[in-house]
């Protein structure tokens, strides 16, 4: 079986450097973002086209749920760790900068709700609920969560010092009770505005913070990676997943399985060939995930409007199971390619303020971080 080469070991060990950026980071983030897009496209297909036909993708999304966001946030925490001790004035791009992007696109998504074909119900949005979306996380909750997670992690690290890892315990408890938080807050806003996603925020803080504390452990796991370890983690994961599903314990599924999924991911990312065509594709996507995250929602809004005005998916009735299996990944691939390309073009144009906070928000101009 393939083992680490000396060059690979050096590359991973060098990633302790605050400025290091390695291929596996982008590959992992790209894979997670692809899972996010296929999740939302398949949910859209289920709601707008045919609920029964997309059952296969509901199962696939469920299997990857304990990996999808925990891995993305864990790596985001690792990348943020070197900046936690810096003065807050020098980290405004990670805080005010991301919130600025969240506010811009929350406003644009709210504005679309005055177009009947772009909203899910007949009623216009209530202005109070729209304003609430700027304070609390809605559809673009990921952009709201990252600066909040950074600030919480920075304060925790400063206050707790060498005992910073102890904060993982209350954050883990927060993740365990996230279903309760979600059920209590998700209806703070009603249709046609987006639901409040505090449950998702509560369930993922622990993984971001674990990334800030667990960088050495993660890299050590990669250095000692073996295929048999990856296979063992996979078998344990599948066994526990099936057991929890059969026991109807899906609410705690992500929290229990995420550590195993993260360990398996560390093994796989260390061993897989990062220069293969598939790895290069995920790396390309992972280099610029923010516009993909934003624009795939835009694409789904456009599809909603088109499908509302014209029955373009009427042909799926001829073989619903086949179309339900093929169309979601096909649409997801097209959306990813278009979103990634559009994001790169916008960041190189005079409209880059749509995706990157201007200097008056974040201070002195700095190169835009990939991510």
C-alpha cells in the first residue's frame, strides 16, 4: 500500500507555518463546498420538481452530513488559528469584512422577495423579519458564522490561555443541544423570508474551535497516515451511521460521527494523489469557495423563477427516478462551474466590492485570501 513520501511529510510538517497554504487544504474545502451545493440543489429539486424522485440524494446527503460542515469549519479554524492572538484592528478582514459581504448579499436576497416569481409564497416579506436577517443568520448563515466563530475563538484563547482547549466542552454541549435551539428559533422569521439558522451555527462552533486547538494533532495524523487506518475509520463510520439511523438517533448523528469522519478525512487527504484530475478540480474549487457559496443560491433563485413561470421539468415524469438521480448532480456541476468562474471575474473587476470588503470597512488594503 502507498505510504507517505518524504516530500509529502515535509510539506505537511511545514504547514505549521502561519503563511503556508497546501494542496490538501484547497482540495478538502472544494470537496465540502461541492457537497453543500449538491445538498441544496437536491433539496430544491425535491421541493420544486419531484420529492420522491430525489430520495437517493437525500440518503447521500445524510451520509455526508457529519463530514460536510465539520470538515469545512475545522479547516477554517486551522487557517484562522495564527490570527487569534493578533490585535482585533488587524483582523478586520476576517470579521467586519466577512460580515460586510453577508450584509450585502442578505440585502440583495431580501430585495428579490418583492418579485412574486422569486419567492416561495404569495405574501410579501415583513420588514421587521427582513431586518432581523441582518442581526441573526439566515440563508447565508455560513458568512455570518465565520466572523462570529473567529471572535469567540479569539476571546476564548486570550482569556483561557494554555487552558484554551477546555472551551471545547461547553461548545460541544452547545452542539448537542443545537436541535433544541433550531426548533426554538427557526420560526423567528416566516415565509417568504429565510429561516433563522441559529441551530446550524450552534452545531458548528465546536468544529471551528477544534480546528484552532487541534492543528498539531491533525497534522500529526496526516504524517502517520496509512490506508488501513482510513479503511478502519470508514468501517467504523458506516457501522455507527447505520446503527444510529436504525435507532432513530439522527439528531445526534453529526456530533457523534464527525470526529471519526475528520480522522478518516485526515488519512485520505494525506494519502490521495493531489495531482490527479479529480484532486485538481477540487483544489480549483477550494481556492475560491465564497462566490460559489453565494452564487449557487442565486442560481437556485433563478431556477425557481423559471420553474414557476414555465414547466421546464415536465419531462421528468417520463422516468422520474432516472431524472431524480441525474439532474441534481448535473445542475450542481453547472452551477459550481458558473459560480466559480463568475466569482473570479468579479474579483478582478470594478465590482469586486460585491465579494470583498472595500478598504473603508477593513482598513489598509491587503491581498484577498483565498477561501
